[in-house]
C-alpha cells in the first residue's frame, strides 16, 4: 500500500512538471478597446504572435468593415480588389509600424457613405457624389444617344472605391485606441458604360495624367469629409492612389502615389510617387521592358514542352518595384492521368528551377495545376538558392 502511495505521488509530481513545461496555446493579451464614438469600451484580444514580423496582428473578435460588400459591387476585377486591399496594407507599414500597430478593417466609412461618395455629383442632392456630373439629362426619353455617349466619354466616372483601413495602438493603461487611418482611392484606367439598361457597352480609356489630376481633387474632398466623421478628427491619415487595370485583365493594377496628412490637418501636401507594376509574361510589353526575364521564361516554356507536349501554356506574372523584380509567379496548367505523372513532372520542374532561375533577389512561386485543381507548389523566398516543394494529395 505504501509503495502504491509513493508511485501515485511520483506520477502526480511528473504530471505537474510536464504540465508546467507544456507549451501554452493561450498566450494572448486581453485589452480594452475604445468604440468608434469613444463613449463606451469593449473587451478585445490581441494575439501574442503574428505570422511574420512584417504582418499586422489583428484584434479579436474580428470586426468586419462597415462598408463590407461595396467593393465587390464597384471594382470589376477581382485581382484589383485583392491588390487594393493587400497593397494598401503593405504601404501602411511605412507609416504604421506592425510592431506598434494592430490592423482592423474600416469602422468609420459606412456602406451608405461609400455608395453616396461613388455617385456622380448632382447640384442640390446634398452634393455627395465625387464623380463628375453630366451636363445632360440622361433619363429624358428624347435624349440623343450620340450626345449621351459623348457626354459619358467627356465625363467618365473616375472613382471606383474608397477603401478604409484602421491601425490601432495600445496605451500604457492597456487600452487599444485608433492610432491612424489608411485610405486607398481606386480609380479606373478604362471607363465602361451603357447609355441604356441592357444596351451595348462602351469604353473610354483614361490617361494616367488625367486620372491623377482628378485623383488629387477627389483625395482632398475625401480628407475633408473624413475629418467630419466622429473619431477621425485628429488621427494621421495615409492616402494612396490606386490605378485599376481593365476589367478583363489577368494582372492587377497598381498604386501610383501616396501621401500622409498629419494629425488634425485637412490639407494634402506633396505626393510621393510609387513605381510599381505587374507584368504579364509572355507579352509584347514584357519583351520590350524586361527582355532578360522574358527570354528566361521562353526557355523555361520550351523545356516544359519538351517534357510534356500536351500542356496548355506557361503564364508568368511579375511584380516590379522601382523596375526591380520582387516576385515572379508562374502558372503551369497540365492534364495529368495519375499521381505518378504529377510527381515526375514536379521533379522535372524543380530541376529546371535550380538550373534556370539562379537569381535569388526575387521570390518565386510556381503553381502546377490539372483541370483547375492545384497539384503541386514550388516556392523560393528571396535569398534562398533551393526551392521548397509541396505535392498535394
């Protein structure tokens, strides 16, 4: 009996030691979050860990944007939606350091506000619309169609969306409060319109210099209106201008300018130019501007064709900043008949990457698909010589 007691005591002691050494999955900070109107407070959780040092931690419970859903209805290309959101978060890091700030979707510009701002300006209609007004009554039955088309072309709807992102800070009193706001202003490069419901689509290209001129006045008005929203009177505001691609483009547009409006100010100063672009390979533009990468991908495509003649094509998308390639994404759609083919083909592509993509100053991602399904993924981070391979089962 005494031996049994000793054994149980030893087991309990071991259990206590193991429990104390076990990793904690609950390492989170509980804080008080100020609400939008600053008259009440809520309890929030800050996760102790983020994915990388360059990503923002997000408060829990997660709060959806007050304008949720508007962007999908207003920005035609899904790629533009993703790049607008991710790109704005990326540029925000220069102003709101992820080490000191937490990310939250916009809580101040509401859905109704967003829709109102995206309308055309109409005198006497509370002057809410930020797009140019038309000098002709479009709903008149005897309106000349040719005049309607000309009026739309001369006064395109430049503005597609106003995206708000919030960046929060924690005080010494363990209170989380708004520390700054980023606003992305998305404008069209091509205006698509109809003069009657169900009628044909018309297109009007918008030159970048013309778009920028319009963007400056829109941004100034957005800042003025933002300062009138309760809670946003005194925080710094980062404004970034995004130029969309055509609605059917297979690469997104890019940010072209940004500026910071200091606390309490309602005036925009100088803009900082942003030199970014997404380049499609193969394309005439890519061959002309980036001949080395174009030739590299042409050789790669030929090697793929030698191994697997019935593949569809190799499509590359390069992201450039200051004309330097930062990431190259390659899509290889192939029709496979079995897992052995997938493994053999992936091994072959891995070898091509080792031999043909020796530069390590940009990130590389290769997606191998079959019938719309992901079969394998090959990635290589900046600075690495050998890629990482994952084959899906």
